[in-house]
C-alpha cells in the first residue's frame, strides 16, 4: 500500500521513539521523509536535519531544507518533546520553561513554518502530539499544561487553516514504551519492565502501547481516508 506516494513528510522529534516509528511508517507507504531532532538513532529513516525546535531560525531552516531537498511539504508531525517531572513545590523555573518551550513553542513554530508552505501549495496534513497527561497527571504540571495547550492549538489551527485545505488533528498517547517513559520509571525508582507491567494492568487491552501503535493512527489521519477529519483529538491508550 502506497498511500503516501509522491508526498513529503517532516517529523520533529523524528530521531527516535514515536517520531522515528512515524517516519518509518510514512516511508514504508511511499513518502519521502525528513526528521528534525537533536540526536538520531542509527536506524532513524529519512533526511536527518539537526534542529532545536525552540529556535525559530532553526525550525524555519528545517522546513526550507525539507522543501528544497525533498521537493515539497505535505505532512507535518510534531513529536519533539522532553520531560522534567516533579511535584509543584519542587518545580523550578527551568523545569517549567524548558518543557513549555519545547512542546508549546516548538509545536507553534513548526506549525507556523509549515502552514506558510502548505497554504500556498494546495493544502496539507498536520498531526500534533499531545498526551493523556493533558487530563492531569501527578508530578507533571509543566508537561500536562503543555500537552493540554497543544490540544487547544490543534482546534484553533483547524479553524484557521481549514479554508486552505489543511487538516490539523491531534493524537494523545497513553503509556507508550519509549525512552521517555523509561525516564519516568527511573525518576520514580521502578525497574522499567515492572513499570510496563503496571501500565499493562491498567489498560483494558492488557498491554502497553508501542511507537508503531501511534504511528498507525497518525498515518490514518494523514491519509485521504481522513480527508474530512480535522480539529480532533484521538486518545491512543488501549481503552477509555
């Protein structure tokens, strides 16, 4: 199946985890792909573009290079993210600022740069990455606030960009087995395998998610099958 033949996809945070799995999915279905990140796994697919998503000039240069080297930009997925977890009385300014900047500012800058191309070239697809933490999660005041903001950003972008043929949607993963969730396990002092087992016990499907589970939903939202879907938030958490 080549749903994305002739399409170009850019994924921020595409060097690892969910972003890398998403790029692999797009590539497997015919797209030309580019990954923007600060570090890349050895098997990360596509054009590697080193960029800090909190810096406007680097984000705009990443979009420009994608267009120049791959021939356009049809799909944007904003997967870049960090965590700096702590309870509210322990959060410092850097914990707050770095998480808000990476998630909210980084998503805004990427979406703004991408829409400038998409609105002039017949439309496109954007999928922004939120989290179930947007609903509130102990020790993640900064991350929860950022991820809730991304859901609001999705809905507003869908309203503003719809008339230009740009679909904007959001996915909100639950427990996905990535380096980021491994960091959370380390923070609370639980072996990662035990942490995953606990997560599986709380899922109606009886397992934790894998990056490929998220990539599959993103691919659907970027396909023509979802051409009349915009402004939506889909939770990928193995159940309600």
